[in-house]
C-alpha cells in the first residue's frame, strides 16, 4: 500500500533566500490527524482553518523544507494551497468519490467518478 505521495506545486514556496521549492511529499492521514485539529481554538472559531492544520500534519517535505507548520501552510500561494487540498482529498478518500449528474440532452441521471472529472479522464 502506498502511504506517501509526491507532488509538484503549481507556483511553489519561495523561501527567505528567494529559492523556489515546488516538489514535495504528502503522507496518508491518520484518524489522529483528522481528530486533533478539531480541538484547536482557531478551528472552532473558523472551520476553514482546519485545512491549514490538516495539511501541516501530513505534508512531510516541500523542497528542502521539512518543518511544515501551520504558518508555512498559511504562507503558500492560494493556487498551491488549493492544489494541496485537492491532493489531500484524493489520496484520503476510499476511492468512492462519486457524484450524481444529469445528462443535459436526455435528462437521464447517472453517477460519475469525480476523480475522473478532475483528472480529465471522463469519457474514456
């Protein structure tokens, strides 16, 4: 079973020296990774902060940076943050990311694998 996943950030993290870091590793989340942040006061005040804490727990490296803190995640460009959120969802679901859609031509409802839509494989 694969427990670590490599990624490439669309923009990249720029460190204090101006070096751009784009390649990184995210590990699978554990139950503790998802439970512990719920106790955080910032999450209780603003649910959106949950994603920041989750990502800071499961990303193990971005470029040469291995200390991935909530402050680090907050400092990412929005495109990179969004990319990492989508990767987190994709690798931590049970493979049943299914959505209901309706055909615009015949109005028939059916289900599709949402990861196929995201990956551009719909219709293959």
